[in-house]
C-alpha cells in the first residue's frame, strides 16, 4: 500500500507557471515574434488574445506540430518545433505577455531600434531573394 501511495504521489502533479524559464533558443524566437507584434503596433490586441486563450496553449502547440508541413513553407521547421515546445509549458503565455510589455515599454526603445534595424536588413535580404526568383 505504501508503495502505491509513493507511486501515485506525483501522478497528477503539474508544473507551476512561476517555475517557467525559456531556453536561449526559445527566448530568441519569442523575442522575434514579440518585436514583430510591437512593430505592427498590436501589443494590446496580442496580450488580450494571449490572456483569453491561456488555457489552450498546449492545444495551440499541438496545432503547430500538426500543421508543420504546411507552415514549413513560411517558417523554418526548427523554429516551429522550438516555439511549439515553448508553448507546451504552463508558464509560457504569462512569460510572453510580460515580455511584450517589457519590450514595448518606453525605456526599451533603444533596444527595439537596434532590433528593428537588424530586422530591416533581414527583410531586405528576403526581398532581394524573392526579386531574384
């Protein structure tokens, strides 16, 4: 009986959202997404949508895995998997909302300006590649 209690003690344990911290790769991809949301001035809408769909983050991650063959035309498959793994974690939505607020705050303007310059170089390279084909 004691052995069964030990075995079942953590059967329904879930991770706490406060314990979540993304890996370096996950943070880079999430930051790229956050900066794109900020560039399009959709921070409030994004935070509202994220908060509304918070209980569905795991289902969203599974949808990314399911649609991976179709999304691979638009997004790097490795980045898709990393972001889907990021969304599987319980605290990812809260972290993403906080990151959006942090990056969109006025004191983060200097950081976002340099990031926008880097992104504009990437976009110009993509445009040049598309024009060549």
